[in-house]
C-alpha cells in the first residue's frame, strides 16, 4: 500500500475536516511501525476541544471506527490528537 493513502488516514482526515472550524489547519500523518500504526491528527488550538469532545467522546468514537478498520485489515491503529504547530505547510 506504499504510495497510496491508507483508508484509516483518509477516514480520520475526512472526519477531522468535517468537525473543525478551520479545516485548512488539519494535518493527518500515519506513522507505520510494526503491527501498530499511529494516526496523528494536528488541529488548530481552538479546534482541539471539538476533536476531543466532551469527556473524550469524539476521540473515542473515532478510535472505535479505527478498531473496525483494524479488524478488517489485520492491524492495530492508535489515534493521537495534537495542537498544530505554527510551521507553514504547503502539502
């Protein structure tokens, strides 16, 4: 699957851009390592609360969707939501 965006990354990016108020500040990176893949989502500071949700409900719902994909694909996914840095990204 090298060279192609994974289904997990695409799903998380779609959800994140749909939830936040500044979708142009959403960056999703998939770090592949062994049996577990880390999906890191960077969002603007003012959107962190929207991505995490009250009591972590939104983040937990995204993790539940990732678990379904993990079962289908035979791998594990971890989700990490972080505040975007001020680095200018053109990609």
